[in-house]
C-alpha cells in the first residue's frame, strides 16, 4: 500500500478504522483486483474504543488495507464521538477529496445505531458539495473537484439497498480484512494463542449472505443511493 498524490477511482470514508471494511471490503477487493485505485479515509482514531489502543488500531488498519490492496489510507484525527457539523472538519474532508480527486465516494449509511456513522455521512456530504465549488478554499489552494456519485454502505443492521454488489469471489478477502482488527473482532480463550472469531463477523457474514440471496448469488454487499444513476458504463456498469 502506497500513498501517492494521484487520482482515485474510489474514496471510502469511515468514522473509525474498520467501518469501511465492515460495509464494503468485498467490493473494494473486487475492484482493486481489477487494477482500480481505491483509498480509505478514517475520520477519527477511535480513541474512545473500549478495545485496543490508538496505535494498535493504526497497525490493524494498515494490515487490513494491505489485505484489500488499497492505494492509500488517511486518518484525519478528528475527535471520536465529536463528529459534529464544523466548517473546520468539512474543510479538512474537502481537502482530501480535492487531493485525490475520486470518481466515486462512499460513506456510511446515515441510519445506524452508532451516531458517529451518521455524522460521518453528513460531514462528507457537505465536503463533497464544498469541494466542487471553485471559490471554496482549502489548504494548498487545490482546485475544485466534482465527484460522479456519492454512495452509502451499510455498517450495522440490514437496510433495503438501492443496488447490490456481488462479492462471492472476494468474501474470503473481506473476512481476512476484518480479522486484521484483532482487538475489535477476535477474542482469546484462556492461554490459547489462536484468535477466535467473535459473533460480529458471523453477523456480517449472515447479512452478506442474505443480500446475496436477494440477487441470486452466494454473497453480496448492499448500497444506497439518494439520487438516480446510470447503469451501463463506468464502475457500476461492470457485472463481472
């Protein structure tokens, strides 16, 4: 995983490291295997997490990104549980969008039991709009950039999707990326050194299987769009 300042095909935002992997790791693995450039931007360091430490989470995020084959990963170090609407935060996110000029941006679906996930979506929505305004200023005087589309991935629970992505061939890679977050998704039994997968990953597996059944495939990830989009060309036009 490198961090060049180059145009990305996909830029996925999450409030915490592991959010993106939960929602769309299979889709990311699908497209990185085809040579597309994908980046992840975590807004916070999840410093209030009950498990692990900031340093551990950074190491786990790096490992997960390597498993998925992403081009780069950024962390804006915004306050965990402090993702309230702020012009400072919007400007920082807009800077990332202008810096990497993604074609598509993905964010958590706003209906979620964790408030930070919905607030992440709201902040990125504002930043996407601001990044496209010519006279909106960010650091380094980066030029404006308008993305093609904003999509929402699901973290917790099940939501009726606008479209599904077949991840049958990359489901194993998704699970591997989640297992990289050992402090969050695994547990140890007594003196046994081998991590045991906890129920949360099993829940994700079950959800993606349910999404897959809706599409007639083994596993799928669900996405929501707030506006119509054209199928037939570009990223979403490829069914393989």
